[in-house]
């Protein structure tokens, strides 16, 4: 079974998106439309995980 190597930049970006999502959901980061932002972050994270 062949494993793909995830670059440090890709891992950092995915973790940064997850951190932003957590901040919004827990009131640590205020945005105008939190539902829309969380939806977009979830979509981006899913795309990144699909590329692995």
C-alpha cells in the first residue's frame, strides 16, 4: 500500500483552517456570517483531506 506524503505547508494550512473553525464555533473569532464561514472552512478541509 502506497502512502502519499503530505507536505508541511499542506498540513499547516489544514490545521490553520481547523483552528479558525474552532475559534468561530467557540466565539473566539467574530465574523459577520459565522454559518457561511464554517460551511466554507468545512468544504476547504474536506477538499484538502480528499487530496491525500
